[in-house]
């Protein structure tokens, strides 16, 4: 949610408010096991299992589209910054 929006602003159920400071909004959906969410024409996200607070998702997408968990991307980015040679002065 945009930190610049007033906190008393009414937000429709299931939607984060539009933020003029970002290029996207978040759509919050409820799905049952076996149900899919379609993203464009080439990506489908399926709820595979829900158990003990863990949701298992399946992602169908073109092979050339990288699919990475956020924490892995963050770790790879941090590792690459740690390994980058120090700038010479």
C-alpha cells in the first residue's frame, strides 16, 4: 500500500488502492484447490494444495520466462553485490 495515501481513505474489498507513485496495483483473489488464476494468455497459476498455513502453487508459463521466488531473487542479488569487485578510486 502506498505510504503517501491518507489512512482514512476507503478501499474497496479485495483491492489495494491505486498508487500514483507506483506502476501497479494488487488484486487479491480467493481460490480453492484446483482453481487457476490466468495472467495474460500464457501464464496460469494453480492452487495445488493448502495445508497448515502453507499454500502450494503451480505455475504454467513459457520456458523462456524466469519464475523465481522473491526470497531467492533477493538472496542472489545480495550475493552478486557481495562478490562485485570494489570500485577503484
